[in-house]
């Protein structure tokens, strides 16, 4: 498994242990439910991880107040986040607005990157060319629009920087023109790139708008094979921009499951395919195959009663 620090900050699942030993699980993509054993609670979180196709984070709180920061894989393996061992008490919730979490990749993108030194202002340089792209699209000249938009995209990225706001607006026009010209998969990729870069800049509204365009294009695709190829980009995007309460991510995962079932139903001998031949990652609704016994992680052993320690 990768280092725990590579696991995205969202989603985080809560595992609350009560005095009678029962565990309450809650979090995105799963119903709030109680379980008699810790293993059963972990299985629920592992099921959510399997739907996402990656490991997820979880916070386990003991009756004593000890809190464990965990990582749960789709296979049900549990590890502790480095430096995230048991704390004596659960952290207090801060009042007011929650801080925005930024990934390591986001930190590499300036929060307000401006034009490169000596570069002309974007509005003055590209407004006329963008208008020409729109004129081509309105007239149905999608090939010309796509070619011009691609050149404009490359030029703006080179002069202003790929994450400059004006460059992102131009790339969004490029995405639209590309999709209308018939390359919908590439259009989804471009919209995804725009959405993620707005996300890294901290503009949640523009990120969600671009993400919505990418997802709408994807869900309208009728060729199952192309839709599955484009879906890789959409699921990646929605892992970072999950929508309110994770609803957009859940809808994307549900659509990908439908595409997989449709493909398998239409492919002769698809059900006889071996696991080694199956595409990865595969999202399956059924429970995973029985696993070999594994050593109990730290959290599955009784935590130290910190109230009596020392």
C-alpha cells in the first residue's frame, strides 16, 4: 500500500465506539449504521473505498476519548496515518468557516498566478480571437473553431501560464469546440483539466461549473467503450470535486457501474474473463472475495485508557 499521506483528505469516515462495544459508522456514500464488531465496521468503510477504487481515511473514537487516525483500503486493510496515533481526547470542532484543505499538487499551483513578466494583458490579446472561435461555432464550422481554439489555448498557456484565469477560460472554450467537433473524450479531458485547476486555485464555483460540463458530456456519450475511457477522467475529477455531500461523485460512480454492466452484457464471454484480464480498477457491487486472515491492526486491540495513564 502507498504511504498513508498519499490518501486524499476527502472523504473521512467516522467510527465511534460506544461503551457496550458497538461501533457507529458514518460518512459519505454509506448510511449511518451500528455494528457489533470493529471488523464489521471496517468492512462497511472498505466497501466505500472499493467504490472509489482507492484507500480512504477514517477517524476512530474510543469511549475513553482516544482517537485514531486510520487509512482503510478496498481490501479491508487498516493502517495508521503517520503521526496520527491515539490522542487523549477528540479535537474540538472550530466554530465558523472550515479551513480549505489543499493537496500537495494544489500547493504547487500559485493561489493567484499572474501573467509572466512582459506578457500582454489577456483580455486585450485574446478577446478578438475568442470571438472568432464563437463565430465559427455559431456558423457550424466546428473544425475551424477547434483548430483556432487549440492554437489559442497553446499560446495563452505559454504566455500567461497554464493556470492563469484567462488561460483557463480559453481552455474551456477549447473544450467546448473540441467536443462539438466530435472528439468528446478529449473535450471531457479538457473540461476536467480546467475544473481541477480552478479547484487548485480555490475557486470552488468555477471548478464545479467546469466539472459539471465534463460530467454532462460524459453522461451523454452513447458509445460505451468511449464513455468508459472518458469516465477515468471524470471519476478522478469527482474524487477532488465531489459536489455537495459527495452527491456528484456518487452519481458518477453509479453511472460508471451502469456502463460496466452494459459492456459486460454486450460482450460475448465477458463473464468468463479471468480476474487478471479484467480492467482495473473495477467497481463491483458485490462484496469482495474472502481474504486470508490478516494481523489485527492497532486500532482493533484495546486502546490505552488515557484517563488512568501516568
